[in-house]
C-alpha cells in the first residue's frame, strides 16, 4: 500500500513535466521544430502540419493512458489475485 502511494504521488509530477516538454517540441521556435532545424517554408508544408497534428493527438492519448494506469493501480490494489 505504501509503495502504491509513493508511485501515485511521484508519477503525476513527472508526467506533467513530460507533457510540457513534448508540447514545447511541437511548436516552431528559433528555427527548430521537433528538435530539428527547419526553414519556415518547410514548417508550413502540409506534410509537416499533418505530422504536428498526429503528434499532438498521440501525445494526448499517451498522456491519458499514463494518467489512468497509476490511478487504476492505486484504486484496485485490493482486488484478490487468485
């Protein structure tokens, strides 16, 4: 039980930091997008915009999954294993 509380309390701040870092990678800043040097014309390409859109959508799903797992473990730790 104590280990579940530690896991529960420490994972959410880390998840929050990861979401912020990845969200910042999705924006064009100082000539970089996704930590790749790109010209402004390249960023405006439809293929790049589609990649950005897919990245944002996947990040939302992964964040939700990573947020649900520790909550489920914390709430359902008392279920019998047999």
